[in-house]
C-alpha cells in the first residue's frame, strides 16, 4: 500500500502541469506552487509510513504477544484474551523506508521556498507589482491542487484486483468456498463480521476512503480561502472576508464592509470592484442584489453600497440604481439620517458626471426629470450642510433640466458661510451664472472685499464669468481695482493669471506696469503670469523688464530675468525678443543686474544656438566696455 501511495506522484505531476498551464507564468510562482505541493505530499507519505502495516501471514495476541497462527478462533490460549475482530490479531510494523521518502520530499518542498524567493528577487526590479500573483497565492493553489488529487484518490479507492472481500469490514474472503447450494457453502457470509452481502458482485467493490475524501475537500476549501491572505496582509483583517460572502450578505453585514466614504480602505467591496478583483458573475450577482434592494426599499439602510456594486456595463441597471437614489432624496416616507443623506449624495455624485455622455441620452433625460422635484430639499441642504455636502447638492441641482428661481441667492449664501473648498466651487457656478444673469453679476460686485468670503474664490468666480462674451470690460476693471486695493496680497498672482488669459489682458498689463506705485509683488506676479501665457511679443517683454527696473529692489529684476530664462527654454517666450530686451542690461550700473543679465544670455545661448552671433558680440562688447571703465578709473602717475 505504501508503494501504491508513493506511486501517486504521477498524478501529482499531472496536476502540477495542469495548474502550470492555467496561469503560473513566472518561474518563482511555479517554485512556490511546487513547494506546497511536494511538501504536503511528503507529509502524507510520512503519515502513511508511520501507520502500522500488516505483516503478511502474522497472527499474534495483542496482550501477551503469543503466536496464534495455529489457533482456529480469536481466543488466546495463553492469557485467555479474546479479540473482537480478526484485525486485532494481525501483527503490524512501521515502514521506515516510506518515512524516509516522505521526509526527503518534505525537505525538498521546504527548500523550494528560499529558492523561489531568490528567483523572485532575480526576476523583478524590486516592485511586487511586476508579478500578477503574490507568492502566497501560488502556495495556496498548490494546496488546492494537492487536495483535489487526494480527494480523487480517496474516492477512487483500492480496487479488489480479483479478490473477494467483505464490503463492510473488508476481510479477505478468498479462502471461502465458492459453489452451489447453501449460501454458507457459497461463501457469501463474512466469517469475520457476519455481514451478508446482496450478491457475489458486492464482494468485488473498491474500498473507498471517505476520510481521505473529506481531508482532500478540506484542503481544497482551505486553499481557496487562503487566497484572501495576501489581501489581508495588504489591507487588514477585512481582506479575509471572501467577495462572495460580501455580496451574499449585502443586507446584513456592516455598511463599512462595502464602501468607505473617505476612500481609505482598500478591502471594501467597492474597492475590489474598482480594482477588478471580482469575477464577472460576481458583478452580475451584486448588481442583481442592488436591484432587489431597490424594489424592497432596503437601500436606505445601506445607501453607500450602491457605489460599490453598480454594474456600469448595463444601462438598465444604471438607471434603476441612480433613479432609486434620487427617489430617496427628500422622500417624506423615508427617515434618512444626515449620514445616510451624505452617503446618498456621495453615491449620486459619482454617477452624475456621466450626464454629459451622449450615449446615455435617454437615461440622462430620466435623471434630470427625477431631480427637478428634489430641488427644494437639495438647496436647503446646501445652505446648512458642510463643504462636501454643499458641493454635491449644488452639483445635483445644476445637473437638472432648469435651474430654480432661488439658485443665485443660494449660491451667494453658500459663498458667505462655506469654507474655501466650497467657496471655490460655488464661485465657479456663480461666475457661470454671471455670464447671462445681471443678478449674479451684481452679487459678484458685492462680494468684493467681503471679509466672510475668500477673495481668491471671488477671483475664481470672475475668471469663470470673464470666459463669457459679456461683461468683459467690467470684470477687468473689478480685477484691477482688487490689485490697487490690496497690492501685496497673494491673490495678485491669481488675478494676473486671469488677466493673462484674456484678449485685452496685454493692454491692462501695459497700463499697470507703467504705474510707479505698483507693488513689487504685483510686478513679479504679472511678469510670471505673462511669461507663461504664450501671448507675449517684443513689446510685452520690454514692458515686463522696464516694470521690474522701476522697482527699488534688485531681486525683482533678477526674478524677472529668471522667468525669461525658464520660459525661453521651453519656447513659451520668443528667444529673440528676450535677447533684445536683456542685452541692454549688460551696461547697467548695478553689478548684480549685469551678472544676472549675463547668466540669462548664456542660458539663451545654450538653448538657442541661432542667437550665437548676437549674444556673443554683446558679451564681448560688454567685457571690453568693462575693461575700459576699469582703466579710466585708475589714478594717474
């Protein structure tokens, strides 16, 4: 039997080759798979060898070790011990040769682990993402494969090979008589246990091993569940919960197992769907579960899970889920807590972005129609909620068909009470409204200088408004007034970028740059914005430089020269115009300005060889002039 057990190695090799073809492309994963497979096989061989084997022809009393080969019954004549079954009298011994084979196989399996780690380090650049599978995945697939082979081997059992055996106690009945007449003479009654089989054919049944089958099935289940271990090591204990269990328990398991509003946990079902860690049939099942919950009004208990399990491949599913979420907003029959309302908003916020998809025209029309009756509750939540809730509520209202009458007053109220995060987004909406609505434009004027509103958000609103065809001149005047009101503020840079993006911005800049009262901060802000805009010609380059020279701080000029150096390198500024404007500075009275101009010209020369003649001549002339000045300054003899 031990030899037969060792011979199952052919089956193991076949299982290994099958698994190898099913998705273990890297050599290190093959080694990890083999380590588990061969290791478990070695353990099974050791157990088989340690189990006592029957010595052929032996018959011995288990109490006094007396030889009972000549005794007809099961009672020992020496000590009067009577065995209950014949198997108790069979002499048994351990087969240490099989044990040694199993120990060697186990050692080989253990040795493959460090070899696999070495090969893995050799195959990768240092990032585990180079492989499609964690080493433990391969190890547990080895466990699954061995369990399958063990279960099949146990179910196949030990064939009779022509021997007549009792199907109950498996006593060898080959010595019983076979003939006609009485059944006892025919040898159908087992002399060991007295079992009478139904016919001669029952004596040739295979001896199956249900314990081995159960052990093999247990290993398969353990190996499949072990596939969750790498995920648990990466994301925490929740990773040990199988995806199938999460989908099946959607109505009862904790809500945090399905979606994390903060997007921190990678173990939730939502992240698994997002990262492609689920099978297609699981996605279909999850989507079906969501639809069922919609119809049964259970969704309000766990609204966040919809974002986790929606199947975007089906427009029908998408419509059911989104429309169901919209239905829950402000429904008087549903008592929704603030947290659940926020989760509904988050779920909807991740879906509404598809309203601009031309392929979803019919669905988009349904969503817009369903949102219209919810304006009142959404606007009320926007006025009283936090920044995130305000943004989402306004986003949903804006996604509807027609904006309500109190849209602009709500935006202004949100601007005055919200934090900068919401003020920035609300300002964009208010700027969009100001393109066509005079009321919005009037509200923007009143927000200038309002201490409750971040002026950076107001600049963003004006930028959104100036992109329309109306009110351009008025908005430019408002921006200029902001510069003059607070010339040292950090919003100068933002205003400069807004003006630089307009057609008349160059005119505004040329006017402001000539103002001697313009702050140094504003001069650098305009220089940076215009040098980045790509709308600068020779006149603007000269104006930028002259504006810097009007400052009493040399660092302003040096900063502008550095802007020129960077922008000409990436071809945002025309190199020829920059060279023409910078060359005159080589004769400046301040040494720091001269050295900065020289560095800027050398940088131009490196990036634009075509300017070699002009820049080289200017540098040589400046050097000669410098030497002449030094000689004229020497005292006479």
